[in-house]
């Protein structure tokens, strides 16, 4: 969501604190693809793609290809950096869930690889977040709020064919 929030700031749609504005605009203009992480996840991740069209939009691509559904835990999403930016909380959430151009990696892995992934996160000094789980409900994507309520997302991200 950092690049999307930077884009919102450039368009005058978000007033950000100066340090975060510079960081988020830089994330938009000079993305840092996670090549080292992607290579290191070989053998651990069962599916992986970069988040270029929005977290939920790209997750939906995984669901379509795998014939599964997913529940994303809103409380597990890495919202702290966005929330500290001074931007409206609803905009931060929208940028995190549906904003694009971050090029972070979204990947799936079997539970048996959790320890190895945590060790990899520590070795690379790169926080990795377990944000949800897959379900058997074909292509159904739900958000679980902090109170446990489940709802379909209001937006998914950029759609190249819309």
C-alpha cells in the first residue's frame, strides 16, 4: 500500500507526514522488487506472485488458478507504517488492500514450512506476514475483521480488462 499512498499524495488526495510522503513516493517511483526473497523461497512457496495490481486483486489471481478461496485476516495486515503516515485510516486500508505497484511478494506455503520461513525472514531482516488462509470455497475471497465478522471486499485492485 505504500506506493498507492504515495500516488494518492502526489494527486493531492492524501496529506502525509513529510518523512512518510518521501518514503511512499519513493516506493512508487523506485520500486524494489524482492528478487532475493523470491529466490530464497524456492522449495518453500507453493505459489508466488508480485503485488502489482493490489493485494486482493493479485490474491484473486491465485484463487482463480488454484480453484480455492481465501480468508484474509484484516488484523494481520501490515498496516502500522501506513497508519503512522497521517493519512485517513480508510484510505490507508484501501491502499493496502487494493492499491498497486508495491511489487512485494504474495506467496503461499504449507504449514510445515512456517519455521523455515520465519528463519528466512530473520536472516533477510525482512518482516513477512501470514495474512490468512485458503479455503475450499472456489474463488471466494473474504475479509475477517478484528471482531470476527466476514465480508466480501469492497474493492480488489486494478483490473486490466475492465
